[in-house]
């Protein structure tokens, strides 16, 4: 379905979520069972008592979880397990295949699949009879997600969430995809997308009749995937410890050339719909600009900065930017940056704030500073833990007050009638003109903005003309126009607050809090250069820059208190309701170290540099690849994680090794060689080392 194709895609280079199966081959892996085979099962029926369920008023095994995503499924009739020894042992002892479902709490298409399949008693009966069903929060356990997403992407050419993978009891993949619909989707009488129940019946049948063949094929797939991962790691290391002096410049310029070839000169960004913000690409263009300037290559420098700033301008004007409440939604489903996928993620906000801050530094334009402030003020206002950390996300879906049903974007979209009822007439006229609010709705600017007509009569605010031109049209100065719009934003924000809010994922993730600490700390330094000082133009609070430093300090203290083990010097991945149990991964360390270095540079105190040294030493010990350099994503301690992988791609989140490379360079500049590393409890320990400095 068209809407599904823009559903749960989030980073990792994922394609559309409508690709549900293993028709295409990548990396020489064997194909999963074909749609033709699944079609044969479509007319079949399930067996067993459809009312049989382990679920009672207390819920299933997920009820004792601390993960918001798992708790959302705690009252499904499916006999869910978390990823745990009990589940894996049951699969082995009963020789049952595993159904692995991976998602996250604010994932729209995860909610859809739950409503269609996991809440359905007959579908649950199929799962409970023939499979051991395991539910995983990808944000809590990215190690599990990485392994099986690699399989899904390799065999289907795309990926996204929810991810659905069937495994042997030995944790080797049989078949996989993403979202599966409730009913088979046919075109001209041919099955094009099998229903979830069709897949369940077919795999259960194959497991009963061809278990040995399936097990053998799955073992071969896992072996080939392991070989591919090993080859990719080997290919990433082509030097013997010393980089040629021009290698860094070649990499930056090569990336710049590739981005230039994909650049959308009319709308900003790269490629067509859907459009993701990708701050790492814009940051690279700014580095290319600085590099060209250093060589007096003015034309090349101007081109690089123009691509970055055009993209930032169009993103800030678009509907992906929440003009009323601040911050950005996940991505735009169209090429215009207009209609977004409405979830808001913590990991996006700091990266976007940083790239707008860098644009302000390079251009002096206060407009970029205001956008960065709006992002950070949104975090302080809506995603702040009362004790100092930052929550993970807000959902795309919320209850529509008119229908009583959950709908994507219900909290954020407006009818023209709603705007006019909330604002004084003159202000309503001005707001509607600036943001293209129309009685018939404005979500038809692109054919792909609303393919299923979900937003008929609804508006997502978007600015399509420069504010200076709009000010002239309405006989006011640009400064006066901004004051009027800020007044409208505040009124509409108050009115919007009366609607049912999207679900808040209130877990605290170490990696993303490291990013937020860094962005807040940087803002406290960069925004000191604003001249004139920023005015409070809602959703921008107009606070003194040092307020951001205080927010960074509170978050750093929170992480130190709640997500850090003093005696071992190790981080935890997530914290919620007083509990932190999952050990941290490489990206948790890399991003937290980066944030602490920013905090130290912003004047937060020497203790944050000391703590960053401790975390760097721990990261080196747990994740460093002695053979090829760089960092593994996981420590390799958990035997249930079949592949020890390394991220080599800056996607929705930067790769751990990318961030670590910068951290190590900064630490080398800040800390004299041989300086003792402080002990985890704050006392001085042994001499400074570092896996990257043999």
C-alpha cells in the first residue's frame, strides 16, 4: 500500500517498508521462500483453539518489561517473550522456530501490525501453536536488530520497522521482511504481498515437513552473512596504521562530488521522495566549504555552502519543521519537505541543531540560530526528564478528538476552520497566508504527499515564499511579521495542547543523551555571538545561551547517576523508572564521550574531561578491533548475538567509529600523552592508552 511504503523506514539505508519477502538477492545469500509458495497457503486455515492464550488480566511475559515498546504488547493474546534465555531454550527444547518481531514504541507501522495481527485471537493462535514469539525493542537492543536487519536488507534489498524474521532454534534466519498486512494483497489475481497469516501457515508447514532442509539452508545463510560481514570489515582496513596525508581530503571531496550529483537544486536535499534530513551530509558540505576556502577555491567553496544552506532553508520552511511547537519530525514523505512522518526522535534533534548552529557560524544569519534554538527549546520543553535527562521520542499517532480513533499526525494537522476559530481574524488571515492554510487542505502539493487521502481538508503548515516578500505583501516589516507569527504560534500551541498528545517514549538512551548534551553545550558557546540578542519569538524561548549549558550539565549529571556503573566504568544503554539493565553499546560510549568533550569545552568543568577519558578507556577495552582498527558495535560477550558487527555508515545516527575518530583526535589535542586515566570512581588510575594509538 502506498502509505505503507513510507511507513517505518528509519535510517540504515532502508528502502520502502512495502518490500515483504526475499525475492531479490544481495551478498550471495540464498533467497527466502517465494511469494508463490506463500500463495499456496493463503487458502489454508489455522489449527488449534483460537481462544487459547497465555494472556490474562495480568498480561503476557512482556508485562514485567521496562521497555515502553514491549509494554505496548503486554496484553496481546500472543504468547510473547522478551529476548531471554528462557525463550531461546524453549525453542531449542521443543524444536520450534522463532518468530522475531522488532520495532520501537513510536513506530506507526508497528502499531498498525499490532492492531491487525497481534491483537487478533486467530492470528495469535497460529503464533502460539507453531512458534516461540519474541518481541524486541530495537532502541534497547540494537545489537539484535543489526544482525537480522542485515539479513533482511541482504535478501530483500530494503529494510524498515516493524521487522519480522523467522529463525531456527539456533537463531539462524529462515525468512524475513518488514510489515505484513492482515489480508493477502492481489493484483490481477496474482499474490503480490502475502498476509501475515499466510506467511505463518507456510513456514509452519515447511518446518513440519522439511525441517532439515530449512535448518541447513538457514545455517548456510548465516554462514554467508558472517562471511560478508567479515569481508566488509577486511575491506574497510586497507592500510597498516598510517593514513596517507591526502586521504582525508580525498574522502571529503569524493563525498562532496557524490552529493552534488544527487542534489535537488530546486528543493534542497538529495534525491526525491521520501526526504530525510541527513545532517551528516550537510555537515560534510560545510567541511568541504571550509577546505575549499583554505585553498582560495572560492567557487567550489560557495557551491558547497550553497547546497548545505539551500537544504537547511527548505527544511526549515517545510512542514517537516514543527512551526508551532519547535523541533523536526522524522522525515518528509514527499519531495517538498512538506507532509512528514510525524514522529519526533531525540537522536534527530541534536544533529539538526548542530548543523544549524554551524550554518550560523559560517554565514552569520540569525535565522539559522533561531531554528537551532527552536529545536533545543522543544527538547527542554517537551522531552526533558524531570531529573535532567532527555526522553527518547514522541509518537506519530495520537487520538483524533473528532473520531476517537488513533490517526497519524492528528495532533499536528489543522483545518482552516480550526485556525480561524483559534486566532483573531487579522492574525488568522496572516497565518493562513504565510503557511498556505487552505479550506480544502494543503496536503496535495505533491502526488505522494497523501496517496491514501488521509489528510483531506487538513493542513500541514509550510512556508513557500520568503518572509521578506510576505512582509511586503502584508504591509509590515519582516520583524513585525515574525512578532505576529510568534503570537499565532503561541495561541495555536495552547489550543493544540488541549488535544490528546502523542505517546511519549520516556526511556532515556545513553547515546542520544550524549548527542543532546553536546548540542546544548555547543549552543551555549555559539549563540553567545548572536547580535542582536535573540528575542522570545515562540516557539523560541529567547533564553540566555547559558541556559543551554545548564541543561547540558543536568543531563550529564543524570547520566552519571543513573546510566553509569562506578566500579566498572561501564555505561548502560537505557534507563526508565529507576532501572538500567542493558549494557551500553559502542555508540553509547562514542556519543557520550563526544557530548562530555563539548561540555568541557563550553566551560562545564574539568570533571567531564576526566570522565570522558574513563569512558574512552572502557570503550577501547570492550569494542576495539585489534586486527583491523575501528570499533565493533557490541562487546561480543552475549553468545546469543550471532554476528559481531561494525557500523561503517553514517545514517540516521552517526556510526560509532566515526564519532570515536573525532573524539580521539580531540582527546589527543587536550590531554598530554601519558596522562593517567582517572579511575572509574574518580581516582587516578593507569597511564592513558587508547586502542587507536598503538
